[in-house]
């Protein structure tokens, strides 16, 4: 008989605790004759963040298939063994064993288990590549602080503490800042390798902070391309996020294109 796999639904974020508990049960009750392996698909996250202008970095693990662990059996069980189910249901954070026959009304020959061949195809497509996760400081606090500083400078200018010509200089600097924010670097057509990496990048807002997730390979290539600039410097003014947004934005149609992303292709190829 062939092997089979059962999916166990768990509380998201608790996949590895359930996996460890299952492995302890296997060892304690001598169930290794039934169970070959427990799968949780671990991926590493390297997190960099600014919080109230303080820099912090840390490494953590996360499941690439949130909310599930998978039990690979040696025999091809048509139904989940009752003895094992009574042990598993008492594990903290376990919700249920997924039964495809019960949930979807599939024919009995496709009862609860996942055929090993089908599971292997699924496992090959799970992305477990490590990622870099960059968190900005609270964007509303930053905006409020910047606006307050601008008001103070204008107040000092208007009350005569600074020469009037400084006002025009201040306004000119403001215009230049806006132009820099709207500037778009020219891009070449990305290579296949680079395009695959770019497609995995995400930028989103979470708890008033900008979160940028990037595959580690692309992250390291960018660090090298910027002469290994220190991360606190890359986090200031959301520089790293702006770099990623430039990469994932559509190529510029401007005739005055710059170097493009050829340098990055070389870094990734290396």
C-alpha cells in the first residue's frame, strides 16, 4: 500500500508548537511505525524596524502554510486512526483533522487523506525561501513631527528671527523634496530571475506602519548594490521601501532613462 498524508488545522502562528507536541506523542507512544514525518514548512524571517526612531533587528520563524501541519503516514490509512485522533484532539491549539470526504463530499475512495503523490506536488510549490521584513516608524507620528518642525521654522521666519530671504529658501527646499518623492528611476526590462524575485515583494500598511517584505536573495543584492549601507540609514525616510516601490512599479517610458536594473541582475546572477 502507498503512503498518505492528513492535514491538521491549527491556530495560526502555533504550527511549530503543535508539530513539537505531535513529535513528543509519537516518541512517547511508539507511533513511529505509523507516522513517518510531521510537516510544518518553516520559513525564516529577518525583521528590521524603526520604532520611535530606535532601530531593532531580529530573526524569527513562520509557517509558509499558515494554520496547518501535515502528518505523513507509512500505511495508506483510508480513515484517520481513532487512537491517534484522541491523542491529537487534546493538543493545545489543534482545531481539527481535515477530512476531505466529509468537507467536500468527495467519493469514499478519496476519503480524508491526501495521496502522497498529490502532497509531494503541493510541497514542491510551497515557497519556503527566507525573507527580509522591513518596518517603518509610525507614519502618522512622523508626519505630525515633520509638520510641527515646518511650522516652527516658518514661525521663526515670520517673527523676524531669521532673514526674510530664508523663507524663499525654505519654500524652495520644500519643492525640491516633492520633486524627489515623485522622481521615478528608469528601469530596464527585468531578467527572468529578477522578475520572479520582484513578484514576491509586498508593501502594505499595518498598525500605522509601512511593512515591506522582500526575498532574502533580493534583499542581499540590494544591500550589496548600495555598498552595504547600514540598515538604520536605509530605514530613514523609508529609503528601502522607496527602492522596492521603484522596482515593482511599471518601467518608465521616459527617454532619459538611467542605468536601470542591470546592476541588480548581475548581483542576483552572482
